[in-house]
């Protein structure tokens, strides 16, 4: 089954350039929920080790590293950035949002997922992180092997009828 994702706009939509769609309607597909990603390595030690959080000090550079982490995580599930339908973006300084938006647009091109941007005092991952993004993507729906095994093929006659026939003999 192919995915079917369509942007939803108001009937009286103004013709302005926006970096997001107000809503996306997902008709078919399977949903992928991504944990919050930062510029730090996706797989880092717990408890945290300081050397794993030696990050660039500027939003633009961190946004590039984060988008690469996002692409890699999506690819692991068979998805691309074009499959992202929603993102929540947490920034430690909303004044740097334009730098994030420039990187976001360079990676997403004309694709516009829904977004919510929130300013926070600090990200839990590490004090050096300036941005964190959690996302939802839609991939192609696949019938899993487990589901295929649960759906029996239709028998020629029902088991009950066959059992009744055997008893009558």
C-alpha cells in the first residue's frame, strides 16, 4: 500500500511563503515516531561523558549535525526527510530560529511538515545542546510477516463442517 500524505490548507489561504503546513492528512502508511534528536551523537553514553558533547557553539552548525542525525535515523526505518509529517523543535534561544529555519529549508526543500517551535531554558540532553527535534514520519505500509502468519488462508470447507462429516461416518 503506498503512502498518501496531503497538505491541508484553509479555504481563504493567504499566498505567503511558510516553512510548514498547517496540517497534513495521512490516509495510508505506517507512522514512525522519532525520539528527540540533537547535534550530539544519537548513541551516547549514559551517564553522559563530557567528550561526547563537544558541540559547535552556533545554532547553524548544530542544526546541520542534527539534520544529519535525523536523516540517518529516518533511513534506518526506510524513510527520508520527505516522509516527515510533523516536528516539534525545542530551542534554547528563539532569537536563533532564523538560523535553524535556513538549515531546515536547505534539507527539506519544498517539503513542509507541520512544526511547533518552543523556547526552553535548557535541554535535558546536555547544556551544550541548543536544539532538539522530535518528529513523526509516515512510511509505506507493509504487511508484517507476523500479521501474515496470523491471517490463515481460507480453507475449502470449514473445520467444523469437516469434523461433523468425520463423526457421521
